[in-house]
C-alpha cells in the first residue's frame, strides 16, 4: 500500500546548503526514531521527490535526500561529473554533522553512490544500488540519446517522449508522476543534455574495485533500460553482494512498490 504524501508541499520542506562556489544544494532531512543516517540519491532528471513514496516506510532512519546538482531546486554544476556529485554529497553530510552513513542510490544516483563509496569509503557503512549500471552506454541500445539531443526549451511534460520516459510496469500514483514530469520538464534542455553526456562517458569498472562496503544490488525484473546485461556486469564486480530481483517491476521499483524496496533496504542496512 502506498503511503499518502503531500506532493504539492514537497519543495516547501527542502532546506538549502550554499556551497563555497556559490551553488545551492537543496535537500530533505527527516530524523527517524533510531536516527541512523541513510542518504538517498535519486536518478537522472528526478529529485529528492523520487524517494517520497519510500520514505514513510523507513521512518526509523535519519533520511537525507538531496536534489543532486542541476535537479530539483539545486544549482547545476558548470561541468557535471559523478565525482563532483559525490563530493557535494560529502559536503552536505559534513554540514549536517553526519560522519558515517549508509547510502542508497537509484539509476544515476546508484552510480553516484558507487563513486561516493569508492572516494569516501571510510564514511560509508553500506551501499544499495537500485537499477544501476557500471557502463550506462545508453546510446548503443536505445533511441534515448537522439531524443534527448532533440529536446528544446520549453520542454512539454505531456509529450510522447515523457510518457515513454516515465513508463512503469505497474500503475504509480498519478499525482506523484505529474509532479515528477513537471519538474523534469522545468530543467533546461541543455542541462538534460549535459547530464546525459556525463552518463554516456561513465565507466565505473575500475571504480567498483575501490568499494569495500557491503553492497546490495536491487533491480526490477522488467527493467528495460538497465537490463540483465547491466546486472551481470554489476554482479561480476561485486560477487559477494546481496542480489535481489523484484519480479514484475521495472526501472523505478521504488515508485512501483515502495514497501518492497523499503523492506529490501531495511534488511540490508540493519
């Protein structure tokens, strides 16, 4: 059962960290009963809102969910990199007085979490990779690259492209999906394209060798974007990881079945 979340009030709950270069990093910070920090990193063109359906099922944790640079209410980085994203997350943890934490990431957020665990391993107590990849290479298997390069401002959130972009294997709350689409459409086309180029250039096979935290590999069985080929590569990089395939779910299992994803995270981070 999906918990009721006030999506219209989500942005009003955000706090802001002003970084030394003047950029603004927006984030949600919710303290739970055990106050154990769990950082939640969203995917490409999403925001902290991406975790809003899961968070009510993880109330025992201190949940920190940033809008990664260029997403939500956060300022874009001049030249986005996963390393820069990871370092910004560390700056946020420092500002909040969080020395050690678990981290879960979805898609691009999973890649960021892997880089974070490799660069700042002494800070990371556990890592969950949800529908992630070591080598996205999206252009080689889909038409996404051409479609994203063709985007122009203003972006239409009701376009065929957006309907496909947010296609899920099972129904997801329509209000939540509408807010997602509106916020993603509000991102300049140039930011979409710069972030996509960043992911296209990503190869985390060597980075994965520097990750020593316990790893959970969580995936939707119907994920057509990062399919079994990507999952095999991840399993090869992390042979001791706990692996769980969520049957019947696609690239956004945390939207489609928040409780199942929360249960998997809780089981890994206990």
